[in-house]
C-alpha cells in the first residue's frame, strides 16, 4: 500500500464506488447507511471503501452517539489539482505547437493548390 499522500489519494480515487461516495459527500455529510443505499453491496464492504477514503484523507468520520456522519475533505483533491496543473500547462504548450504546425501545413497545402491552379491556367 502506498504511503505518500498523493499516491494514497490516487489509489483511493481509482475505484468508481469510492468516486461515487465522494460525489455524494460533495452535497453534504451523510451516514454510512445513506452512503451505502445506492450500491449493491454489504454495509461492511462500503465501510471498507470508507476506510480507504479516510486513510487517504478524503473523508472524515465523526461520532455523534450512534450516528457517524461522513464528510468530504477537499485538501487531498487540491493536492491532485496542483499536481495535474503542471501537466495541463505541458499539454497546452503541446497543443499550441500542434496548432502552429497545422497552420503551416494548411498554408503549404493552400500554396500548392494555388500553384497548381496557376499552372493549369497557363495551358489554356
């Protein structure tokens, strides 16, 4: 099991059930029972997912008598956003270079078509 925060977060987000749980918690805190309702799995299975999310710091679970509300913790998501931002900038620069290359290619193709049209025009 990874131990650095970013790896823990990515590992937790790798599962679609855990992503769905986070999406539900984005609307506000919820009980384990409420979080388990839309899934076709046992309460202990949902609890295992919650433990992974909790270990990654993506949720916290409170204790209010028998009610154990879960709430989303956005800090680890911000860390992922910051990490991905570096690569977004790389992708944007790559797309800008591709766009410039395509413009050159289009211009060359247009120049070829114009030259071809002129050479056909002389033969008449």
